[in-house]
C-alpha cells in the first residue's frame, strides 16, 4: 500500500513539475498559437493528471476591479502561510507594529479541509495586450491557484471556497486599518480619474466607554447600531436600502464629533467627512457619494452652515425681486459657493443611489436644529435624532470614575447634582475641571474645583440671561417707539414725541 502511495506521489510530483514547466514555456509561445497549443496540452495532461486547478485572478472585469475573492484568499493564506510556507513576502507593515506576510511567488502551501488536502500557489502572467481599451490595461496579472484531486471537486466548490472567502473576510475585518476620508474640492477634479477623496488612517481614541452622556441614552444608541449591523436580512426583507441616518444636535462642545468617532470605532467603519461647501453641484455630490464604500459613516458636519439648505426657497423669492439688477444677480451667484441643493441631498439619502455599497450610516450634525428644513429632519429620513446636551449628573459619573476613580460616592456628589441641573456646562468642561491644577491636588480638592467652577458658571449664565433679556426688552422698546431709540434726551421724555421733552420734564417736575 505504501509503495502505491509513494508511486502516486512520485507521479504527482513529476506532473506538478510538468505543469510548472508548461507555465514557463507558455510565455515563449507566440500569442496567436498559444490558445491552440494550450488546448492540446491541457487535454493531454487531463488523461494523466488527476488534479483540478482553479485560478483566482487579482483583477477582473473590464474596469479591472480588484477581485474580492482574491483579497479574501490573500488574507486567508496570510494566516496559514505565515505558519507553514518557507518563502514569504513581507508586503506591508500594519500599525507599524507587525509585518503582513504573504506567500511568495511560485511558493506552494498546503491546507487541509475536512480531511482533504489542497495546494495553493501564487503566480503571475505577463500580458502582451495590444488591444485598445478605454480602461487601463495591466502589464501582468497575478493569480492564486488552487490544486485539488478531482475526486473532491464537489467538496471544494461547494464548501471549501466559501469557507475560505468567509474566513478571509473575517481576517480582513480584524486587520483592517480604518480610514478617515475627506473630499477633494470638485474644482480640483481635472478628469474622470481624479481622486475624489483623500484619506488618512483613522485613529481617534473615542469610544462609547469614554463618551460622557446619559447611560440610558447611550445604551439606546449602541443597541440601535448593533441592530443595524446585524440587519442585512431584515433590510432586504422590508425592501429598504441598508442604511441608517442620524441627526446629532446640541450646543458646541457637547460631543457630537466625538460621538461619530465612537460610532466608527464601535462598528469598525471608515469615516467619510463630506465638506459640502466645496462640492460644485448635485451631480458632483452624486459622484462623490457613489465612490464611498460599504461599512462606512458619511458625515456632514454643521449641516445648517454647510449650505443654504434652509433658505433655498426664500432666496428664490429674493432673487426674483432682484431680477432687474444684473450686478446684484451676479454678486448673488458668486456669493453662493455651492449649488448643491436640499433636494439633491435628499435625493441621495432616499434615492436609488443610496443603496449602492450597502451598510452605510449617514450622520448630520448641527448646533441649531431649529434652523433646519423640516424636509431634512423628518422621521424616516433621519432615523434617529440624538440630542447631545450639557452635562447632566448621570453623564458626570463617567468622568468622575475615569478621572477620579470615584464610583457613586463622594460627599460633594449631591452638590454637584444640584448644580448640574442649573449650570450649562459641557462634559468637556466638567472633565477639564476635574484635572489636577497642581501636583498636590487630591480627589477632594479636584471635586471642590469643579463645584467652584459650576457655581461660577451658574452666576455667569444668570448674568448672561439678564443681559439678553434687557437687550431684548430694549429691542422691543425701540421697535414700538422707533423715534425715541438711541437718543437719551428723548428717552427721558416718556411719550416719545420729539421736541417736547422739556414740557414733559416740566410736567413731571411739577412746573
Ligand atoms: N460627551 C462627551 N464625552 C467625552 N468627551 C467629550 C464630550 N463632549 C465633548 N467632549 C470633549 O470635548 C471636545 C470637543 O467635543 P466635540 O468636538 O465632540 O464637540 P462637538 O459637539 O462636536 O462641538 P461642535 O458643535 O463645536 O462641533 C473633545 O475633545 C471631546 O473629547
Ligand atoms: Mg463637532
């Protein structure tokens, strides 16, 4: 029995050598004869050679998109190869910490699946392509080649390949360096090939564990995100694109951008930071958006400032009034940096383009939710509205724990609780006040610092409110008595009639 196995192994090796020899020889055969010779060689080898081979090219289709299968296999082999192959290629450095190893050219590694042995190798074929194509041509094509005994064809095509693709995707997700993209101004796009997005590695440290906000609200958001990522079938079943819209609103410094970073870290998604003011029009907006990939968060910060989204209709009326004045009309056009319209944006959010890529989250942020057009924020369009507010006592517990190691007990907690109900202090400012101001600041001292800061803030807020009220009153007064406004001598006169101040004064003084 052993002898039979040995003989077969010998034959296989010899045939393997022949296959290799043929691969090398093939390149020297004139291209017009190659396909004929190839047909006969393969037929001949088929008689003796009991193995089948499946190749996976790196690029496929006319547009030469990188094949997902090739990438998944590469990732899968990266893990197996580092353990077993003798010749490895160090392809890239991930996180500047570890090498990414891939199987070297013509190196063969084995894998065993359900007791069946398979062979993987990596190879490339040079191309002599003289045909003209609108799309760029490759000088060479890389392949992974899978060799397996033909008795196991069913197992391999039905189970092994899908196993490899799934495993490869999981490995890719684990190793993925996430990216933060920013759109290049559309005025810089010179041609079809211009890069629409530039990116850097996304390395924001924010997580939901470090985000100070009401824990109930936080949990609701985390659950919502989790449900979304697991909802592929659900979205398909209800016939909706696999996407979700969030509107984050609240005063500056309350953690809206930080929340986006926490979301990206939680989901392991890329972030596309879309600056709308540099996008020329709706068509360029669409070009940008269809270039975003799946598993990403598309962010439009300060949506109320990005565009004249809310004033579109008003502006139209105004422009109609100005129709007669060409100079004014031109100035108006030049003032307007972008022609992206509310309807263009909504079309993308709701329209068929939004379904391209799948698994995407769209986030708008604003400091002034009241200024937004209802069309933009109606339910169903933005699935979830999240208010990021000033620090409440529940949110305060997180910095207290992280900065002071305090878990729910300190004598000043009740004082802080009362003060936070009236003081408008952002979580960032609360955290700042918990930092030690000098080397000897212990926990008590830092809590006292916070209480003092909160008391100051309450006072400042009260003063600011009183001032604002006084200003508002003065405005109303000026509107009711326009002729008396801004002239102190007339203000004194009481009935607002110019010129008779003396008479009134005289009356008041009993003259
Ligand atoms: N809720 C929070 N939890 C933890 N850190 C926070 C929180 N809010 C703000 N910060 C910290 O404060 C700083 C500013 O926060 P961030 O940029 O997220 O605010 P924002 O709401 O986006 O403000 P803006 O409206 O001005 O864009 C960040 O460095 C962040 O770490
Ligand atoms: Mg922000």
